[in-house]
C-alpha cells in the first residue's frame, strides 16, 4: 500500500503533538490510559506507583506510547518534556483510589530501544523486552522478567522472583527471599540474595559474583578466558558445574561444611586450624578462576 505525502505528514504531526492524551473513559469500574508522543532515541523514562502489571517494550521507533487500564478513580499523573519537539524525559505516577489498597490495573509502555527506563512498584508483575539502553526495576512482591540485551540492568526485589534471559553488559540483581534465574551472558554481573535460590546457566561470563546467606546457588555457565567467578554463602549450598572442556582453576573452602568434588580425583584436605575443608583443582588450561567460600554450607563441584 502506498502512503501519500499528505498521510506521511499527518502521521508525523500526530507523533510530534505536544498534547498528552490521558483518556478516562469508564469501562465498568475502569479508566483507559493512552499517551502518544514523538521521543528521542535516548529518552529517559520513569514510572512508579501502584499497578498490578507492567509490560515494557523497546522498539525501533522514535516514539513513546503508554496504554492500559486503571481502576476508576485512580490517579495517573506526570508528563514528558520538553514541551516542544522530541520528548527527552518522562515521569509518571500511579496512585490507587482511596489510598493504599490491592494493586490493580495494567499498563504497557513502548519506547525507543536505546532508552533508559526506571520503575518502582509494590506487588506487581513487570516484564521488559527489547531494551538495549538501561533498565532499573524495583518491586516488593510479584515478579520481574527481562528478555534482551540491555547495556545496564539493575533489579531489586524483596519477595518477587526474578528471571532474566539475554546478555546484559552490566547487571546487578538483589533479592531478599525471591528466587533468581539467569539464562545468558554478561561482562560484569553480580547476584545477591538472602534466602532465594540463585540459578545461572547457558551463557558466558567475564566477571560474576554470587552471594547468599541461606539460599542455595548454582552456576552452570561458562567463564570467558581469564574470567573470574566468586561464590560466597553463609549456610546455603554452593554448586559449580563447569563444562568438561572448561579451562578453570577452582579454589573452594568451607569453615564447618563439606566439599564434594565430582570434577577430578583430588580430595579435600582439612581446613586451616583443623576446621572445615579446602580444595584446589585445575581443569584444562586453567585460564579462568573460580573461588567458592562457605561458612557451613556444602560446596559441590559437578561436570556437565
């Protein structure tokens, strides 16, 4: 279908419109949100407050679109700037009617793939995909799912689970009780939890750190040449699963726990001061290095 010059100009004028349309059309007990604005590829966007579901999509268009439904009476406030031309920043806030209540409402945000997006919510399910810029996501409960290759990824959750698929260049993930699942790669990654389960697999890492207090941690990915892995826990089990072709030097020690070695014939020796166990293993070229430390948790080494 051929688009005429008049149609193309009309579309451009619509995208460059300064007005933000927030339409509150009752749908039973709901209101409809619709915002459309031409945006800079480097847009910086913030969205916080009370909502049940948020979907963030990076696309190859220089435009910002926010659509969704919220409970009737909910406040949706904010805007984008500057007043004219391409939007370079945006900030929006959602407040439930009647103050604090059970989060409700769903929102979808489409923005340039190179944009930076920040969001903070209570109990919510947040999913993000297609962003190559930056993501900073924070929840109390619910879940966070990220797919893609953002340049920067920062995720914090109290009880909600976190699932990441892709290759963020730099990433930091923190939870209290929420589980962490990562399938992919990263140049610089750190995962921290109190009691959640941490599972890292499938990709290739240059620098990665995994910390827990009581939660078990498993690393079944590859380390790049000269890559460095550190795994630490107080009482949670630590499991390292290198490939049979890995070139890695492994040092493991535990103060009162045990070490189970399934990657070589070497056996743990008594730790310093006669407590716990220590083990040193070299696989292949031993170009990469892994250090595992636990106070009383079990350390397991298993080939894949």
